[in-house]
């Protein structure tokens, strides 16, 4: 999956329109469309904002990291434990 496909998947998974994502990133809807189509690459600043919006790493967005990580730094320990339990339940459901 390339950057544009990842961005589209993350955007749709978050139920955001291109317009809404553009507003969050400080770019026009058409720019988001260009990113998703692979016609343009975001600047370093915009890439960092994209990672922040989707709570993931820039390495994941750029294809350097295969596994998607989730930034939980703003959650307390109890909330992180809830997420870990949910992830484990989903993994066991697939296995």
C-alpha cells in the first residue's frame, strides 16, 4: 500500500471527508485529493500533521514501518489497558 492509499484508508476509517481532513491539516481539499492520488507528496510539516491527526507514525505513513502504531501518549494507564484488552480480543477473534 502506497502513501496515497494509506492516507485514503485512514481518512475513510475516521469518517472524514477530504474537505474535513484538509481543514485539519491546513490545506485545500484538492491537495488532499492530490496526496491520495499520488500526484503530490506532503511537505515534512504536513506529514507530521497527518501523523498527528491519525495518531500514527510518519514511518508508517511513508512505508518504512509495516505495522501501524497508535500514539497513546495522551491517555492514562487505565485507558491504555482498555485498548490493549480490546486489541487482544480482536486478535484472538481472528485466530
